[in-house]
């Protein structure tokens, strides 16, 4: 095998391993949210519908929401914007949001979404694409980077290279 071919194979293996790790992490964070909601005997809110339910995708929650009315979802869902939800304060034991925040248009939108999740839930669980993911870098609708910190997240605008918000008190990103 030539050097160029070996390099391409290595890059391909790296991409597959990274994406597999993110899928497993997403499933793990979902399980933690499910366990927490069950432990406090309150429903689980899932933001963003799973496209398929399989061992590597998370299922829906007791309540699942998505902003897109035309999505081909594997679970029933309500059409609702995570930045302005009609749920009562602390209605849910846990909220799980997976690979959604980076699609919002601005740091302000992501901060509003997290504030709303904190309002309606006792604890928020977040799964996010890693900055090491080539697919995340190439995704045309990823506007933000959401980076875990010790007790919250730093939100960066990908296009302006500006960090403008540190959101604390949110459930940690596990993985």
C-alpha cells in the first residue's frame, strides 16, 4: 500500500472511531438522563428527535420535542422550539438534548435554550459533537461549538471565532 493510500485509510479509520465514540457517548448520556428522571419519578424531556431507534441511537423521552414539523422521526414528538417551551417550571426530572445546540444560530440562542431547559427540568444532560470530529467541522448547519467545562459549557461562534458565554449549572457532559 502506498503512503497516500495508507494515510487515507488511517484518516478513514480515525473518522469512524470518532463517530462511533460520539454515538456511544450520546447513548450513555441518554441513559444517565433516563435513570435520573426515573429516580426522581418525573418525566424525561428529549429535545431533538432520533431519526432511528437502534442500539447506537437514543430513543425518545416521555415527551420529545423538535422544531422541524417535517422530520421523519422514529418516535412521536411535539413541534416546539427549545428556546421557548410551553412547559411548567420543573415539570421534568431531566432533559436530554443531543447534537442540537450547535445548530442554533447564535450564542444567545444557545444560552436561551439552556436557560429554558434549566427552567423546565431538575437536571439537564447534553451530548455534543467534539471539536475533533471532521464531520462536525464539515457540517454546513453547525454554527456553534459547545465545549464542556468543569461545571457547564463554553459556547463559541464558529464563524466569528468569539467565545461569548459560559453557561454553568447545567448537567455535565459525560464521556
